[in-house]
């Protein structure tokens, strides 16, 4: 039985070789180019998955996206536990809903760009991962801290390597830590500013979208974005409007009796 199967396989291989040898040159070139493109695409995918394993969550897609009610029902306790004086539960919920539709394994899109490095031609648009689309930089800034009694501390927090951005509880805590620290640092550099709670939260949202480098200008303008200001693909003014609308929605959800 095995010998028969081996003979059939050998015959099939010989038949393919004969057909391939008899094929016109343009067909051979086309097939060769197609195979080369497939190999390059697979190598590129393997390279980026090795650098950012969460890209494997592409198989999940948007199946874990949530409506605001479900986001609050599933993560409301986490938002409350990790909230600080400046970073409220409603702000955390609004950021999670805006950034990922409540999807704990959300991943950023891929984009094309001209580059001499072949692995940079088609790659993830950023290092962002998870519920809040937290980048590598924000993660590194927050991973050495934890939250105790709604205050950010570095005492007795354990190893930073234990944090996983794709784990909802960790993502919520890391985001609260990162934003609380960055808001405090930005305001410390401009002590004349006396922001309201709303303005602090707007500052946190802008830092989350644009990074800490945008904070100084935002504060100088009276906690308002510049006309037409954009960060990446986003209008800062529109992003803030969306965050504040989501905060109002989550505040209503928080007030509902359980």
C-alpha cells in the first residue's frame, strides 16, 4: 500500500516537472514572481509577529468589540479600581471605547510606506496594543508603577515584566498610571496653570492621543487644541469632543442601579 502511494507521488512529481518544463517562458517568470511575492509576504509577517506577537490576534478581528453598555458592564469595576483623582472611571471608559470599542486585543492597522528596509514597507502603523491602544513608550513609562488607594506609587509594585497590555486589568491600570503621571508632570512644568477637573481630563486625553510633547502648547492655549491641530490621522478637537461625549454616556451608565 505504501509502495503504491509512493509510486503515485513520484508519477505526480514527474508529471508536474514535464508540464513545468514545457510551459512558456512568460508563464515560468510569472509563477516565479508570484512565489517570490508570497515568500516575501510570509517573511514580513513572521518578522513583525516576532516583534509584536499581538498581531496574531488578527484572527479575532472585531468579534470582541462592544457597545458602551457592555464595556461598562464588563470593565466598570476595573475602571473604578484604577481611577485616580485626575483620571476618573468615566474618562478611562471613554478612552477604552474610543480607542478600541472595548476590545481587549485590538490591534492597529497596517500601512504602506516607501523605505529601503524591506520589513518597513508594509508594517503595523504603530506599537499600539489593546483596550487603550497603549504604545511601547507609554508602557515603558508606566510599567514600574502601580495604583494603591487610587494613588500612583512605585513602592512594592512587583516586576514590570508581569504587566500585559492585552490583559484588561493591566491595560486599565497602566493607562491610569501613565496619564496620571504625565498630567502631573505637564502641570508641574507650568505652575501658573490652575486647571479645573475637566481641563485636567482634556489634557489627559490629548496626551493619550498625541503624546506628552503636545501638553505644553495645550496648556498655554488655555487647555484648548490649536486650530486644525491633528495627531496622526485624528483631529484633536474632534477626538476631545468624542471623549467628552463618551464620558457623559458612561456617567449615566455609572448612575444606573445595578
